[in-house]
C-alpha cells in the first residue's frame, strides 16, 4: 500500500482524472481481471468455478480482484442464504457495457500476437 500523498499516487490520480483510457486501464488492469471479466462476460459464475477455471490464480488473489471489480461497480456478488452459503458473481449493467470493448481488446490482442509471433507451419514431408 503506498501513501496517497506520494508523488506517484498524485500523478496516477491526475492521469486517471484527466484521461478516460488511463482510467479504463486502471479498472481493467492487472494480470487477473481480464481473465475474470472474460468468464463473467459469458454469464454468472460461482466462486469455486472461477477459481478452478482460471489457472494459476490463488484464492486470496481471486478474492482481492473480485472485490476491486465489485467496488468499481463492474460486477456484483450474489449471496444466497443457504447452508453451505452459495456465492455467485455476474456483470452489472455497467459491466455489460464493457462487452464491446472487451471483445475488441481480445480481437486486437489475438491479431497482434499472430502478427508479432506467427505460428510456424511446417510443410508436409
């Protein structure tokens, strides 16, 4: 946790306040948020399903990233009063508006990856 009065924190706040793209990347950025949002763009997922489906993410990191996305009003957490408790996550109405952007980012990333690192096709012998 860095101090809110540090030069770095002040610069980040000024940039996020003045640039929509920087703010979008602040909300979406990180290693795990794109993977979480990708899954939730297909529908509602339970916590355990997300954890099993996202290779390499720890339970602690998944909880932290879900909380950040929930605080940003992009996803919502649904808790059902059952024993054992059932918790589900889904995109909010605001999160739903991100679908075209997430699709465009995915398409661009796939195109860029293929352009920069083309898969070598071997000739049949």
